C-alpha cells in the first residue's frame, strides 16, 4: 500500500515519474550506498591505510550484492538509518582484511549523503535529457508559429496582438532557464561526504583529505574539505531549482488549460472524460501539472526548513530532508512529463486565435496607433486622440480623417502591431537549431 499518488498504482501514471522512480527509488539508493562503500574501500587502499588488494576484494564481493529492502527495513526502523543493517548484509560476503576495511572512517550520514548525491546526479542527466527534448519540440513549434496572430492577455484581459510563436518561446525559455539551474545546482551539490561521526576526521585524521580525494575521483564527483553534515545550503539550492522547473511546467499548463477552455478554443489536446457530461474533454494533464507544481512549492519549504541542522549532526532535520527531497524531485519530473504528453497531442486552432484577436477590434491596436500619432504631437495628446477615435464607429478611418499628416501605412496589418514577437519566436527556434 502507498500513501502518495506519486508512486501509487492508482495514480502514478498521472502524478508519477518513471525517470524519478528509476533513479531515486529505494533500490537505486541502496545500490548507490554499496557503490560508495566500494569507492571508500579503494580509496583506503590507494592511501595505504588498508592492505593491498582489499579494495578489489571489497568490490568483487559486493558488486553483485542486492539486498532485499525487507532485509533492511526492520532494523532501519530501530536504527533510524539503513546503514547498520546494510553493513550487516555486506559483511556476510567479506572476510579477513577486506571485512575489517569495510566502512572504515565513515559514518552513516557520509554514506547516505554521498549515495544521494550519486542518485541525484544520475536523475539530473535523465531529467535534463527529457527537458531538452521537450524544449526542442517547443522551439520547433515556435518557429513554425512565429507569425500566427494571437491576442496577448494580461491580468486575464485582452491586451495587444502577439503571435503564438512568441508565446511558445516564452514557455521554452522558462523551461530552459530552470533546467540550467537544475544542472548547475547538482554540479555544486555533487560532493563526497567523508568526515566521520562528528565531522572532524576523528578516525582518518591527517589521511582524510587524501582519502576523500581518492574516493571522489572514483565516484567522479567533487570534494570539499569542510564537512557538510549540517551545511545544507547546496541541497536547498537544488530544491529551489527543482521547484523552479516544476513551476515553469505549471505555468505552461495554466496557459494551455486557459487556451483550451470553452469560448477560447485556441488549442486542444488529449483530455479526460467526465462521468456526468460525456461531451466534455477535461484538461486532465494540464490540471495535474499545475497541482504538482503547487505541491512542489510546499515540499521546497520542507527542504529549506530541514537545513536548520543543530550541533554536528541532527537526526530530526536529516529525516525531514528525507521526507521531502525525493518527493520534490518526483513532483517536478512528473509535472514536466505531463507537459511533454500535452505537447505530443497539441492541436493549434489558428482560426480561433485570429477570431479572438479581431473580436477585440481596433482597441487592441491602440498602443501602436498612439505611437504613430506621437511622432507628430505630444504623447499625452496622442493618447487622447486615440481614445476619442476608439469611441467612434470606425476608429481607423476617424484617425486617418482627423490626422491626415500622420503616416498610417500598414496600420491595418495586424502582424506589424505584434512588434518583435515574430523575431522573438524565430530567435528562440534558431537557438535550438530550428531555422526557417
């Protein structure tokens, strides 16, 4: 039985993420813990702290060990961390000097934190592959729709003409910015932890820096000579980046749901059925992405709060981090996955976009008309003249009649009123290799 829609059989296909599950589930974390213990064994041998051959012996004995989660669960509950139970399982595969070398100089938090770093690194790679594929598809659409007229809306009200390509480019740019933040935050976070029980190298002493370096090289992550048992700012920064990715997905979903709504009908995509009204097509994935994005904000708050670690190590704060960090990754990845699936089935109704824009009438051109008039008169006077003309039956003819000295060339060409929207769309498409 599960208590969260993120990984329940009932809800996971809507609120879950295969990418998060593959890289952050318990079996992935346990495998990473064993990988860390193997790297530590090699590092101790490389620094001549343990006998020659012990690192290889540990690797050979542990490489294929896959403990059952049930083997660890009972004692993990009593110990508050799975490492003592994991070590008991691993030691049954070792003997002699290799047995004595296992876990030497480390504490449970060293192993768990380093293992989590490895999982987050692998998760990041898979997540960003997915994000970049989505961004590329959005960029391709942006280039194709660079001159597709659309009514821009601000604070729910019709504003000025824009293009759907420009709208798409803003979606893509937001995702790209968030994805880059995720990437850099994981790079900053990917640091080995090996400082011992109180973070003061009490066992390895002067050899600790060299062992850390050797271990970091084996795991292909960074090294920091200051303990980070209680320094969790980098984890908070990562959580912030993941939330930014989730909220970008959520705001795209909000736009999509609105554009697909009754009376707007500018886009459509695969939706869900209603049990009471069979004619409805509910924007289920757009709703789910928004819910996930909002939930991610709450989880980010828990991760941020968990950074308040007391003394040299803090079980309460560390446990709170466990409760929130992996679910946060899951919500962000699932929100992105829902946008991915929407874009796969997205249909663009260009006629509805043009109709909705023109239904607003010349008022949508007021900004451009004011600019034209202001070339020959004070801007305040131009605003008044345009406002007066908009009250007439034919605002454009009224302006042309009342101000014949103004250059009105192309004033009825709506695309000219979109400013640089087509350029913005094409520039984003070009930045992702989609030239038109």
